[in-house]
C-alpha cells in the first residue's frame, strides 16, 4: 500500500521503505521525518555495499559494517543503531525474507538510571503507611488526608508530582471522574479518566479536607499548593515505614517511580485481559501525556523485566508475551 512519507526515498528502494514505515505506523509508532531519515541512512548503506543492490538482502557482513560506523559514538547512539538494524531484520523476516538478525544479547544497553517498579504488595504497604500519617507539627488538619490522596492519585493516574500538586479544585471533576492536568512536561495538557475506585476515594477525601480560601485540590497550610519537595521528603520516610528495600545505589525508590509503576502495571493488566501489549501503547501514551508513542515504548522493556524479576516468568515465557516488532 502506497503511503505519503515525510522523507523522499530514492526510487531504488522506495517501495520497501514505504512498506517498513507502513508497518511501523500499523503498530502505533509515529515514525516521522527523523525516523525516516535514519531508515534511509540504513537502506542507503545496504544498497551501496551489497553485491546486488538488494536492500532486503541483509547479511551479517552488512550489519557489522553498518554498525562499525558508530564504534566511537556514545553508548546511547550505539545502542539505538544496534536496536534499529535488528528491528529492520525482524521486519524483513516477517515479510518472508531470510535476513541476518543482530542478536539481542549483543545489544549494548546504555548505563542509564533504571526506575524501580513496585510490586502490588509494596504499593499496598505504602498506602497503609500513608494512611497512618497524623497532623503535622503545626497541627494542620489536612495533612492526614492529603498525603494518602496524592499517593493514590500518582499511582492511579501515573501523573507527575509537579502537575499533581498544582491541580486546582476545578480541575478535578468528581462527578464525571475526570482530571485535567495543565502544563505538564513539554507544556502538554491532557484529560485523564479515573478508575471508579479512585474517584470514590477522592470524593471521600474532598468531603473531609478543609479548602477554605484555597483554590488547590491539595491545599497547604499557607493557602498555596504543596511543594513537590515536601511530598518527596515524606515519601522517603514512608519507604522506611513500608519496609521498601534500599536500592544498590544506597538510595530508596523515588516518588516518580510510582508513575513508572503505573505504566508497567497497566500493561500487565492489558496482558491479563488477553490484549497485545503493543496495541495498548497508543492509549497509554495519550493517558500519560506523552508527546508520542516512542516515549511510551520504553515501558515495554520495563514490563518485560518486571515479568521476569518480580512475577518470575521465564525468559522464554516473557519473549512470547513481548515479541519484538
């Protein structure tokens, strides 16, 4: 099927380029100009260096030659290109060719920070510890209500702490069960439907909290919103009370890890419902306020690790659930 591409490919391999882009689009990936330009760089290398100018004839020699161009690049760039050429090989195999597929075991993962994914039992312990919070040293009556509600919203909606504490009462529609987050990361505003259980909890919270003279949904003592730093500091104390293990970095998980946990648990739920996790990405991307599905794709890897390390699936079982595309 002919598609309109942002990047103009040479006629010699335009058909297969458009087929590859169409395939990526069918999976929910934006695959815009930058990705198409990268695709052309790969196809152009194969075309110019293969004996018969056949971009579907992906050999081990061609793959290694292509990757050797990035030997002196940053680890992230090396990783991206190794993964990219592997994805193209998997695509060729899917449409009937016999390409060399770069082994996933050889892909050099960049040594970036890996978020902590809480187990569901750990989430329950965190909530239980938060529910035991009493008034603060100033005897502020809202304190015992605010912290449990904020943590449940962070986990239940996958929101960021900054956009959560800045919610105003008018942003939370407890009748329809919808929250409107304004000016999130990348200045993205989005509406999020809540689960029935979270909506019911926030209704109870709203009936108990004293918001006199304060427009924020989570009002502080000074008539303003809570500071993210204040919430983070309390969250660290809750990690100790909930007996959450210290990480190898000698630190406790961050409050932002609740957002990562929401994404992973959401994908887990989709899988339990018999859905393809890749098909769940577009909806999850919109729900989390991502600019594109590429940002959400990262959670597939985290979910696969979660299935192996926390749910104790075997590597083969996890590979069957998360096939590469």
